[in-house]
C-alpha cells in the first residue's frame, strides 16, 4: 500500500525542517533587587550579583516570551526549571510547564522554594514535540522572613521606663533604631535596608521606598538614628517600620514617650509656627496635610504636620497660607491666615495656641476693611475706588509683609495685588480695619509677590518675581520717622532687579519664610516642577533638599 504524499501529520508532530519555537526575555516578577539602593535586575549572566525576592503568596512568578517559529498552528508554551544553587551541589527545586496557547508572554509560579536560598532558573519554549534551547540562567535569592525593629532614646526615654527626658517639646531629639533580619538555617538574609518613621498624628504609608521622605537608611550594623522634633508637650508616639533588601516590612513599632513643656521663655521670631525660634516653610503634602518644615532643615522631613481635615474644605491642597505674626492671645508663634480655592472672598484665621497644633479650635473669619476705610500713600483718608471690594475677593494675591510694630504683637500687614495695583491692609486684633492704596499705575499684574520678612535690624522688604522673565526684584520698605511704612520703592515694579533667574517653569512656587540660616538676612525658598524643595541663602546658592512628601 502506498501512502499518499498529502497524508495529515499526527497531532503534536511538526513538519520536518520547521523552525523551532523561540523563547526570550526571562524575568522574575517583581524584579529581584536591593531595596536599599532601588537597583533591580534578573542577573541573567555570571557576573551580576543576584537580587532578592521577598515573601509572596504562591512563590515567585517567572515569565518569558514565547514564539511559534514557522509552525503557527500548534499552540506553544514554556517549561520553567528552577535549581537550588545554595550549596556546593545544586539540585532541581521546581519544574513546570505553562498551558500551551498563543505566542506571547507566559508566566508560572514556583512554589515551595526555601527561605534564604539562592536559585538559578531558565525557560525554554515547548511546541508539540519540539522545544527551543533554554534561556541563559537567571538568578535570584529568596528572603521570606520580615525584619524586626526596636526604638530607644535618651533624649526622650520610653514612657514607663522611669528615665527622665533631657529635652523639651519643640526640641529635636535623637531616636536610636535597631533592626535585625533573621537568618534562616542553611541560608542567608537580605539584611535591613531602611526604616520608615512618622510622628503622630502622621502615620506610616503603604508603598514607601528607601530614600523617600520619612525614611532613613540602615547602617552596616542594621541600625539608624532618626531626628524628630515633637511639637506638642505630653505623650507622643513615634511609629517605625523596618524594610529589608527583599522588600519585606516589619510590624510597626510604636514608641511612646513624654515630651515636657519647655519652661524657658523663647524670643518671638516672625515666620515661626512651632515655637522653636526658627521660621517655618508651610507646604501641603500629597495627602493634603500641611507640612511644617523648618527653614533651617537639611531635608524635606517635616517637623510636624497639620491634618488635612483641619484645612478649609477638609484639605490644605491649593490653599493660600500666610503667616508672619500673631495676636497677643498666646505664646509668640505665628497665627495662620488662609484662603481656600474657589472662595477667595473669605479669609480664615487659625489661632496658634499650641505651637503648630491647630486641633481643638475652629478657625475664625477675618474681617476685610469696609468701603469707607481707605487711605492714600501718605496715610491720609481718601474715598475708596469704585472697584474696591468689601471682602477679600479682589485680591489676586495676598502676602504677609510682617509686623512693623514689634515688640507689640499684631497680625502682619498684608500686601495684595488688586486690579494691577498694590494695597496694604492693617490689622486690629483678628480683623483688618484699614486699607492703604500703594500704587495707582496698574502695572503690578504679572508679578508673584514674596514677603521675606524683616532682617536682623527689623527692616521690612517686598520681593517680586516677574513671571514672564523669571527676574527677581527686591524693594526696601523702611519705617519713616512718623512710624509709618515707606512704600515709595514700590512705584515701579521693574526696579530693584537682583542676580539670578527664577522662571515659573523651573520654580512654579517661590516664597520666603524669613531668615532660615541665621545670617541676619531673609532667605528665598522654591518648589520645583517635580516637587523638590530648594532653599537659598538670600536668593543665591540653591540647595535641593529632596522630594516633598
């Protein structure tokens, strides 16, 4: 009997000479790596140091991309082989095939691998009774045990320890963090990579990475030191969590300690919100909390944060927050004046009775001068212009110039841009009762106002960034013999150019909280387009403090 030349091949067989299936791009998911540095890779060679994988449900996931070669009719899959290479003699730890199907990405989980062991693995394509050559070996190490963490401090000893604190609320204390990454029998541990920490009411965040704000790297011995400033006297809680190089995290450790109230009198420092005598930069974080960051800080880690729920409308995001002075109703720390987006006619006053803790008191509404309360540049009463508003809605910008009446305690003189002109507003208690028109040319549109506060001699100034060019201008605002402020330098906004370029593209937000480096002169700060905080010495020598939270 003669077989027909066109006889159909048996299932699973491939025609002689057909190209073999293909396999490429072997990867583990998530990528093995080192949490301490953020470096990841599959180590598919003999020279790369294998990264670490952490605890996962069902074991590591392995993937590859398979192709069919010239036979496109037969389904294709992959065979994954994992070998334990921990000891001198390697052994197979897992082998499994994916379900054959269309070409493309295939994946499989490798269960039952041992904690602390090192593994090599490869994949080959399988199509019917043909298969490709295996990929080059890739490598990873496995750490399935979370680290542990403990905290101690001699500055602020643990509650119940019997030891007395040596520092007060409002002072920075050192907290010693120790951690271990348990080593399994017959294996290795990835080692502690870093610690995340947060002082209540702020909390620890899911998804933090080493190097993010609110983290500190572990030293070679697994320990670290954390600098924390408790703003409130009384019991405080510092939460700390360890992360190992495989990405495993410890259970949070809550360190409860007592910070006594500081009985020593403190000098008044305009721009200071938390009572430590240093001006503060106030900026919202990604969750809408208001971060209080010292103007003398070297990182973006906040001293404390005002919860989002206390902001106008339940968030501080987008709010215009002014501070440079206070009433005499409490210790000499700044009150806050706040406008919320979408409601510019209302100015809220947050009274600072607890050194930066604004909970427990509702904000008050701050009055605007009436239509009969206008004055000219010489402080003589005049009729208010027809477009003068009796609320805060006409102010395109508001900045807190400062208190020219120190040591008498008053809310700051406010400077506003209204219809292209500058106005000054003067307070009486928690309201503003008089408005002084400073310019009439209408040429102040297109400038961002910045209030740097007073220098060491008490002299006030105003700065402005021309948005179109990025030029920064500085204008002196001295006090005249009669005690009134001299605003004549503000007649021409184009005057007073200082060196440097501060474009809106580079620095969408530009501000000043006063003298941050204690050299007697106020300093500029900025937020970049990618949310890095940059501080300056005056308006030179920019220093990037890192990414904001």
